[in-house]
C-alpha cells in the first residue's frame, strides 16, 4: 500500500504545483514559453526566472517536488502587461486593462476555471485577501470561459461567495496573450501596468500575502 499512497501523494502534489492543464493552450506572448521547465516546489514565486528549490515536509513530498518540472516562469515578468478586453460576469460593458488600472491600484489577476481543484482550494483565501487589501490591491478573477461552462462558473462564484470582480475570457484573448497553459495562473501587475510577478498553481495564504505586499509597494 505504501507505493500507492506515495503515487497518489505525488500526483496530488503535481496538480497543486503545475495546476490543471488548459486544453490546447500554448504560449505565444513575446515569443516565450510560459511553461519553461525548471525544478521547484509548490508555492514558488518568481520575478522573471525559472523556479528552483528543494522543498520541505515529508520525504515523499520532498522527493516528489524535486522531480517535478515546474512551469513557474513567464517571459512577461518585467515587461508591460499585454492589453486585453473582456466581459464582466455581472454587467454588459466590456472591461479592459486600462480601465482596471485607472484606480491607480495594482492588480492581482487570477486566471482560473471552475472545475479546477486547486482553483477551488485557493478561492476562499482569495476572497479573504481581496477584503484584506481592499483599496490597496485589486483582486481580479479571470475565468477561462472557453474551457469552462457558465453554469459551473456561477456555481463556483456562489459557493465561494466571491465578491471581487469576475471577468470572462470568452475569446481566449487573455489566455493567448498571457501564455496561460494551466490553472490557476496568477499575474501581479503594478499600477503602471508592468507584470512584476507570476505564480503557477495553487497559492497558499502566505503566497497570496507575499504577492499582495509586493504589489502594495509597487509603482
């Protein structure tokens, strides 16, 4: 039974670290590859370079984490965030990056899908983070709508009592421009419109607070 438990633990860890795969997703942003291979652990935060780390915890978890290729890198970090225009879940008028930045607040954009287990796991903490940093950091949920269903999304929003803005990427515009290859994928964008950080996979409370603190002091 030991090997089965280890196999299940490794599979679960892989899902948390690398996220849920986006069907047919490829990265064409700036000629880069969002899934550039690196070796790292769940919760790595990057500022423009492939992740690296050794992990902590049980021997099984450590062994698994050091053998999983982690795509926790984005060529967009340090560059201007690509413009995008999407629809809000509740509302008719389109929303674009420029209008989101008009408040002068940095953005934490979380690309997700309602059927994704890590997305569901981190949703309650994102709600708490949005309330904690209200007026300082804008938390934005960006549903990869072409890979999701409206019924699933509405259920997701209702069950997690999400009160921060939820936007719909109905035409794969955000997914393509930002090279989203798995969910959740989180992009930290400064008030001036620069991508300062990218995080792939499940975020812990500590991850979220670290990102929010960096955003709060960005310009």
